[in-house]
C-alpha cells in the first residue's frame, strides 16, 4: 500500500511517498521551497495559501512521475504541518487575508490587554490563568498564540474580519482544500486554548470562547488525527494528479508527527528536531503546562499520550544564515559537506566565539519577541569554521537548556533521537552529544520524519498499523556518545552561554 504525505514547514513543503507493508518504507520525496513575507517592522510574518496549494499540487505530480507510481496505487494522503498559525477563511474556503504563521508576533497588545493587569504570577493575571487551566489546560502565553492573532485581525482589520467563516490552522486548511470539509485536528484545536479538556467534556469550551471574545461559529468540528476526514474531491484530484475518492486522513501538527516519525511512541522518550525551527519533545501521559519555562504537553494522535515540547524558533535558520554569510565573503556557495568539513577543523568552543540563536526572538524557556541573536568573542583569528561551529554550538546549548528544563518537570530519556535537516551533518550530531551529555541516535531519512509520522498515523487510520508497532519500524542509522573531554569544555561554555542570554535580556529591556 502506497501513501502520499506532506510536511508543510516554514521554508519547505515536502511530499513523501511511503510503502506500508510490515514496516514504513520510505520510497522518495519531492521538496518545494516556500517563502514568508515580513510586515509591520518584522513583527508580522505571513505566507500564502495559494503558494501552499500550488506547491502541494506540483510536488504530488512530480512525486508520482519520478517514482513511477500511478494515482490508482495511492491508498491515502495525510498531513504534517507547522502549528500555531492563524488561517481565516470565508464560507467558500477563500482566505480573507494572508495566513499569519507561528513566527508572527504582531498581537502583543491583544495578549497583554487580556493578561497584563491585576494580581499576577509569571507575568499573567492569576485568576484568568486559573480559569484557562481549569477549562482547557492551556494558557495562550504569548503574542504568537493563534487566538491573539485572530483578535488582532478583529481589532485592526474589521472589514476582513467580517468575512470570516472559519478559524483554521495550516493543516486544517489543506484538509478543506482536499475534502471540502472544515475541521480542526484535536492537537490544532488544543493549541488554540479553546478545547474543553475538563474530565467528561470534549469539543470547544464555550466559557473560554466567551472570555477571549472568539465567535463560536468560527470554530469547526474537531476530528482525531487518525480519522478519515473525507475523500479527495474531483477538483482537488485533478489539480493534484491523484484519484478522486482517495481517502484523506487528518494527520496533525509537526510536534506530534515528528515524535511519531522518530519512533518516540512510548512514555518518557525524548527527541530533538532541528529543521528551520527546532524543538525538544518528550512523550508524557497527561496534559501539563509550565508557565515558568513556557512549555506545555499538547495532544496528539494517541489519546493516551501527550507531547511536552519546547521550541527554538530559529534553529536550522541560524545555520542557513551563517552558511550564506560565509559564502558572501568569497562569492561562493558552500555545500553542507564543505560546511561540515570547516566545522570539523574548528576546535570545540570555536576559539572563544559564542552565538545565541534568537534571530526571531525566543519562546522557550522564556518568551521574548524582542531579543535577538548575538555573536561575541570575534577576533582577528576567527575563521569561517569558527563561525559555523559557534552557530551549531549555540543551537545545541539552547537544546541542552530545554532538555534540562524538561528534566526538572518529568523523566526524559538518556538516549535522545535526533532528526531534521541538520541531523544529516555528522559533526552536528557529535557536537549535540558532547554539549548535552546524552547519547544521540539519528534516524533514517531524518529530514522527512514529519511526513513519515503522518504516514504512520494514516496507516493506523486505515487499519494497517497499530501505535505499538511504530517504534520498531523506525530505523536507527547512527549512534553518537559524548566525548568526555569535549563535554567538560562545553560544561564551562554552557555557563557562559546562559550568562550571555541573561545579559542580552537585560539589554533588550533597557
């Protein structure tokens, strides 16, 4: 059985072909780049639904052509998508304005107007915090939260807001495009902070929708990740090159799909993802939120498991910036292999160069949309390799910070599974092991784990697989153990990293 699944990220859309038999067999993929548009002095970050859909259609046709598969052989499609976007559509499914992505922070006023007064804990009104936790187990703590972007449109673009019929996220929009149904997956609904999580309750929270001023008519039906939402419509089938009536399984957001694609389907297993953005995720058995470290366990495809995650908005994006920067020095384009070679030649600690990976602010373990990356310790001896290594080390220091924050709240695994585009760079994997002190395992096809997770979830929805099977189906390619000497070096540098972040936060606050 063949499946086509899609990973809709901030920089790329990946269409992946998998074969499901007694395992999840990766067949091939096509990748199409996307772009974001910055507005409002960089606080607003938007993308285009038209570009998403065009990329989906082109990549699907190319995928079938490149691998000699006919549309009749495709038995289902599903999605893994970036989360915490705000996609507002009219009754015909047309967007009333460009989608606001998870990087968008323009709604800071809306967030503060609701929470920033009265008696507070962790900077939030304590009574409103308690109310939110009681009803939804989720507090929308930051301008990037979908409901504040919804409120921003309501307050600043009333004519556009008047046309809104449904409030969706990225994957939900694509489910509409393929099936004609307006739905939200349960993890998507949970992340709006409007999903009623009280014992014995389900669906949308009328209490919190009223509290935040969200129109309930804008909230669609909630479905499970493994549900067959519908079947590909005639229009979508023609545009995608697929067969009309092909089942569409809901899938879900990238947090859960990446964890599943890494094979982390048992409690207390931990994974790190480093694509354009980055995350640390540990599987737990109940919903928990920690305002002090800005982390929450979100719902996913398995009702018995949740996914506690912390996010680094610009992880691989920082490396891409450094790679482009060194290329400008001599009008060259450095390949990943050439970059890896340069990094390998640089010493641990990059000759005193220290980098903080906050090119678009920070979400966890603290929320600050104004802080930016810093690069300190530059000398006349600083090389291209030092710069690249310092950026990788800075990313890894932040991952260590997130791991340590999680370890104070729940049990994390000693061995960490690592995936994402940068997991293809062997030296990155070793540095991650050396910085964190954890054994690092890399999975096969690390850049496609989100789409592979969606394939596993689709197979479950089609009755071809069980959750218990997934862990053994995901192949481990390499294992990296910490180098004790390097780990000791990084222990000292990690303290300097935390001090630098602390001083930079004070500088931002003035």
